[in-house]
């Protein structure tokens, strides 16, 4: 896929990446380092409560890894932040997650004439088609041709 | 510090944890795994652009690690999500970050009479006192005594 520049962003269009199958050991190691709640790291405890679940922070990290499979590497300048981050359903080891990014809005940047501000709705979906995480993402993205763009 | 239950949450009160001094290798390893943009992983590239900066996802992970230094382990049941996550300033290796959590709001849960829903404003502050990241956090928290609480 060619690099996606500001001019290529079309509100309503959907990009997909994945699936990413959650490796149990990766989830356990991440949780042990960053969010060692029993439900994330203790298999005996978790077995009595529906099984090991992924920390929210880990799901955000998986989302970012999937974003890197899309052709933004040379065109995304910065991320402003996330809004409405929601964890809808538990994610377990071996779940296969797909990223769906739906472009929401775009406008030129006043301070960076070579860039635009783009927002998108990001969703992680499991193999059953259920939404497990969602949020809005707002990024600063390069224009292909600042002289000619609207 | 004693466990913090729902009854102990007082809107406006501030909890602090840290400082956490960002280890360069940890930042580089995290970025290589999850968000390998040149500004996060490539020292030569970064040297021409103000130095290596921390990925936003890494800062959220550091925030969670600092949350675990507060006495919530037995009392936080789940996180609903984050709102208004903003990355205000770049964070570099060796920066010393402190978490400031200001309680915002609280109410009893209708579906879980043994719990309440609590929100707080979380800020990571560097050694110069500058805010580097902020967001709202909403969590489900146990009551100490469901029979007697308001």
C-alpha cells in the first residue's frame, strides 16, 4: 500500500490491519511489568474468574503495533491524544484482534502549513466480530503537496 | 498507606506517586516493540530532532506502574476507560516523572451495590513541574462497608 498522506484521508473510509493473535506469554510479561493485577498475571486466581484478561494498556499497545502495519510511517508527524478510550469486553490469550480505523474528520493545520489534523475512530474487534476496545485518535499528518491541497 | 476504598475518595483531594526516572534502555525497548517511530528508537535521527522522545503508549504504561504504588490493589475492580488523553510535552530518557491524581467525582454503582464509580484527573509532571501527559480515569472501586456507606 502506498503512503497515506493528508490528501488521501476520506472521512467515512475504513482501513483494517490484523488479525493479531494475542500471545499468552507476551500478555503475561507485559502485565507483570506494567499492570500486575491478579486477573492479568495470576493464572490460578484468573482461572476462578473467567481466565487471564489483557490489561487495557496492553490493548492500546497492540493497537499501536497494528497501526504500524498501515502506511503512515513517513506521514504521521505526531499524536495529539486519545478520546473516549473504552474497554468493552475482556480479551484473553489467543484472541485474534483486528484494527478497524474509520476516518472521522480532517482540517489543515494553521501552525504547520505542511500538515493537517486528522481524526479517526479506532476499534479493536475480536474473531466473533465483537468490539473489545474503541477510542478516537487525533494526529498531525503530512500533506503530499502543500501548495496544491485544499 | 492503608487501602483506599470508595468511602475514602474525596473529590478535590490529590494523591502522588513517584518520581519515576525514565530508563533510556527501557524506553528504547518498549518503543522498538510497540511504536518504532524513528523519533522513539533511532538515536541518530532523534539527535537531529531534539533527542529521543517517549511514545505516548509508554507514558500511559508508566502512569499505570505509578498507580500500582498507590494502595488500590485490593479495591479497584475494573477500569472503564480514559478520556481526554493528551500528550503536552516531549519526555526524554532520564526525565523524572511524578503522578498526580486528583479525585474528581464519585457515585454508587447501580449494578454492583458493593462498588462505586470513581473518576480522577491524572497528570504526569516532570522535574521542572511541567505537565507532560494528562487524562481522566474512570474506575469501579469496592466499598469498605456497603451496608453503611452513603
